[in-house]
C-alpha cells in the first residue's frame, strides 16, 4: 500500500504524463501539409509584433547587466584596510560583549534609485572578521572600508580598552598567488546551514558548565587546534557580513513561527482528480443548504475564541524550543553572512587530519540537533568525483582561494544576528591557554604625575 507522499508523487507523475500526451496529440492534429499550423501562426504573430514584444526582454537583460557592472565598478572603488587586533591576555568578559561591537557596525541605511543604478552607493558596508593561523601563530584580523575604520576601532576599544589595533599587510600574500602548485596544496569550503535560515545555531548562552556554572569558551578548541599548526601550514577562517534590514528577513521568521504554532497552514497543491471530487459534492451541499440549514446548532462565539486562543503548552517540547529560539533570533539586528575556511600547506607538511578534520570538528560544537548547524557546502568543498576529477578539483581550489582574498559573498550566505556572530568570533578569555595565541602580555600606562623632570638651563 502506498504512503501519502508516494501517492502524491504518483498522482503528479500521472498528471504530467497525461498533460504531455495531450500536448503531443494537439500538435499532431495541427499538422497541415507537413506544417504545424500553431507554430506558423506564432511565427506570423512575432513577425508583425516583434517591435512591441522584443524591447521588454531586452530591457530586462540590460538592467541585469547594468546592475552587475555598477556593483563591480563600485566594489573596485571602495578602498579597504586590513587591521590586526591584539587582545589583552587577561580578558574576563564573555562573548556577549562582542555583541555590542557587531551592533555598532549595523550601519544600514536606505538607498534611493539614483544611488543604486548610478553606482554612488550600490551596497551596504561589508566587514570581514578573520581568525588566521600562520604556521601556528593565531592572529585576529578585520577588513573593513577605509571610511568605516574609525567606527570599527571605536567599537572595539569601547569594549576592550586594552586591545591594540594596527594596520597590516594582507596575510594572504604570504603564500604563493598561484595555488595549488607543485609545492603547495589547498583544501577549502564555504559553510552552509543544515536547516532553514530562520533557526539559529547553538550560541554562547548554551556553553555553560552544569556543575560550576562557568562559561566554556566556544573558541577554546579552535584556538588550540590552530596553535599546533607547523611550519608551512596556514589555516584561515573568515566571516564576511553586511548589515541586513529587518524588513528583508523578519517576515520569513514570523511566517515560520505562525507555521510552528499552527496559525498558518502550508497550502497543499490539489490534483486534477481532487478538483473533480470537489465539484461532485456541490449538488449535495446545495441540497443540505436548502433543506437542512436549521439542523445545525449555531456555534458559540466564546467557544470559538477559546479554541483559536494560542497556548504554547499545547506544542511539543521541541516546537516550543524552536518558537522561543526564533523569537530570540529576531530580537537582535541581523547581518547577511558568509563563512568560509581554507587550509593551505606545503605538500610535505599537508595534514588534513589536523588542518581539516580538526577545525571542522570544532565547528560542530555550534550545532543544535533541534535547531540548526553549520556544515561544509558540497558545492564549494574542494573535491571532485566521477569525471574530470583533477581539473574540477583544481578549479574549486583556485575559486575558494580567490573568494577568500576578495572577501566575497559567493556560494552560500544566510542571516546571522549579533549573538550568532559573537559566538563564532570573539576574543578568547584568560581561561584559554593556547600557547601561540597572539596577545598583549604587558599593559601600557601613562607616566605618573609626580615624576621629576629635569630642565636644561637656557643659555
């Protein structure tokens, strides 16, 4: 006996086959003297009205190409700067402090058509927060537009006053440009969400030890793994994000909440046979409406209101958790986000067990089985099977390297709020003892006011 999904797909297959058969029969009936009359009529119509129909698709194509050109030109004109952030060694703050930094970078503003189509300001500001292991030495970087540099530094200094920020050269230039080659190998991927975008990942609020109540730093495992990279090994984790307006992503989350609590049902497509069945019951409904309208007792409005009133306790525990998580997700500002990881190493030192499995394993700690998780996107992962294996793998390797250097949104993007971003990128606290984690070992201070000063006598 067929299950409900099997019946649904079988019905769709039958309808599609019947429709294709009817189209073939109709075309055969239209053949006259070896010509298809229908196609002949269409050809004559296009010959007479092409000057009306053709400009519409041509305009659409022109606008699509123009938007791409304007965005590309605007991107090349935006000057960026790479900043290295050296955090203090005695951080006692949780990742929640980093949420304030990201909130201060949510500088979304409305654009008018002249700004978009003339290339004055085609997109919002784009930021890239990066964690890089350069032969075992772990660094924290931020790439941002030059115009936004002061804002980035102010937001970081406001929460981490003892941090140091320097402008540095791009660390991706420390490896050859033409990767991979005879001496260097590459593995990389863009991370994608397992479930729908409305569900959040496991955030720092859930990294609490049950017995002592202390927070477990989510980046402790990542810092330890990256700290043991050897000579000729590089690991780059990149989080590219840009402010997203609430109007663009809140409605989808609210619709998902309505589905969870049962107020909005997903419309099912009805087959042709269901339509005939509904038509067949019309006479019976008319008869009951004429002769049996007094048989049914009127519904009590109070009972109807009580049935429609929402009660969260009627939901299952996993549905309650999802509703609360989505509500919490939309309570904070969001960003269009892309996360990618690249592991580069000399072939004699290339260690996928450490540089790939070790880092991707630390990403799994952000997974929540009931909510969401991150996983390597198969479309971007640097591997290939079945056909043209070597050339396809080489293309993917060079594409992921170029996307990383361009800090682009290609392959996969989603909405992350400040809590999710702060979970993946923050400065580890003092409990993280990774030996090669770049930190400030000594605090800077001003000279005391009563320091004696010797003046040279004037001649």
